[in-house]
């Protein structure tokens, strides 16, 4: 793949990240504009539609499944190894420093607002759990401080599990794409089995936010990674413009249908089908859109690389980390307009400014440093080159 095409596809994925991040931002602007954010009212069509923007979280998980599994998928197909140390170093650099900065910022912004609507603070003694992404595993910290960080606990668990999943794929399906697809299918079934047990046994909400419950969602992106790596090894041409458009339209259509299904259900929590399948249809739809972005061509995906949209995707981690603390701070001090659109227009520039600072001052330098070979590794490579040149 040419360098310009790679940059275009990377920008396209950034555009999709922006869609996911802005969806979650809009959801929380609406939520924290409610009289009681813990019991939001969904009486009208707009309320129901905005609430379903929660699917932006599903989009993030699908993107993670694709982006992180593709190296493992390719390694299993090529019968090669993945540098797990490099993988771990890059993951830590990508999420931990900016997360720690946002934790400190959240405490500074809202620690004095205890008792305000939407503000749920843990005891100070529980704060160390947040440093190790452990807030999902205690009822005293679950959905407190910055509630959206429950997804980072899930992501961190996925990061830890992924090398083991990749090793299993290598052991059981090396060089065989169909066997690897069957292996990913088994992961989906494992997740569905867990969800069925949770429903039947009435496990708590914390159990519903554990990694096994989201394995099918991550697997949707992992299937795309396998498909993309197989096509890359075969040097297959991009999908046709018509096939690309079908994936985009069909994918977003499936995600919208998922949202409608949940919105019109009278008692979603008591519906066994919704409780077990959850948002797997939306995950499948988003996977189709990701596949179009990385494998397709034509006008159906050109908009994904629109520069302002791709830039928002570039700083989207900061958007995700900072928007709720900033919303709670603004609401707690009377700065947040009560109407949705004015609140969004007020919040968005501030969130983007803070997110840009996080990206340019913290995330980007540390990611670049993590990607830079260490002096020791460079020395080893240099020695290997000298030995190769000296060999007869």
C-alpha cells in the first residue's frame, strides 16, 4: 500500500474515532443537562435518539478490536511472532499518562462539588484503585469520579488479554485464516455464554461491565483485522466503490436499527434477547464501516478523511477523558446552559482546547518516545548488521 493511501486510511479511522467521541460527548451534554442525571427522562423522540448516542462507546471498542488485533492476526497468518514488549510499551504510553493527568484534573475540578447533581465521588482512600484501572471492581468506586473511565478499565483488561488471545490464535490456527475465524467465533460464543449466565443468575451491573461481556463487541473488530490481514497478504485490490458504499450504508443502518430496538423496548433490562445480545448488532454494523474504511475506496469513505473531523479523532482520547469533568464543573458553578444546543456549543470548544493540550503536550511526545527504539535495541541491531556485513 502506498504511503499516501496509508495516510488516507489512517485519517479515515481518525474520522471514525471523531464520530464515536462526538457521539459520547453529545450524550453526556444531554445527560448532565437533565434535572437529575442519575434518572434521565426520555419522554420525547429527541431524548430517545440522543440517548442512543451511547453506541459511540461500542464504536470505540470495535475500533480497538481492529487496531490492536491486526498485528496478532497477521502474525498467526504468517507464522511469525509479535513483539509483546513493544506492544505493552506502546499501550502504556498511549493511555496511562494522559489518563493520570485527567484523573488529577478531575479531582481538581469536581472534588469540591460533592452532593451536586451528577457528581459521585469515592472516598479518598479508594483513589488508588483508579491508578490501576480497578474502579470497575469495587462497588465503592464503580461509576464514580469520572464515570466514563469504566470503559478504560475494560480496555486495559482487553490489552492484557490480547497477547494471550494472539498466542492461542497462533497455536491453533497458524497459517489458516478459516481456523482463525473459527477461533474468533468461539470468543463470541464465550461472551454470549457469559451474558446468558449473567441474565439467568441476576448478576450485578458490575458484572455487565466486565471484559467477558464485551468479548463479542471486541471480536467484531478482530474479524475485520483478520479479513484485512488476509487480503494484505494476498495483495488483493481495494473493494469496489459499490461494495464499499454497501458496507458503509448497511453498517450504519444496522447500528441505527440497534438503537431503535433498544429505544422502543418497554423494559430493555428485563428483555432476555436484549440482555444477552446487547449491542452486538451495532458492533457488527460498526465493523462493516471500519472494514469499508480500511479495505474500500470511493466517495462513500472520502468524508471520513475530512481534515477537521480527522483532527477531532486525533485528539479524541482527550475529548473522552475530559468532557465529563468539564461538564460537571460547568454545571456545578452555573456555567452550563440548560438547553441542549447552547450547552453543546458552549462545551465543545472548551473540550477541544483541553483535549488538544493533552494530545500535543502529553500524548504525542510520549507515544513518539515509546515508538523510538531504545539505545540498547539500536545497538543490538547495529551489531547484527555489522555481523551480517562481515559474514562471508
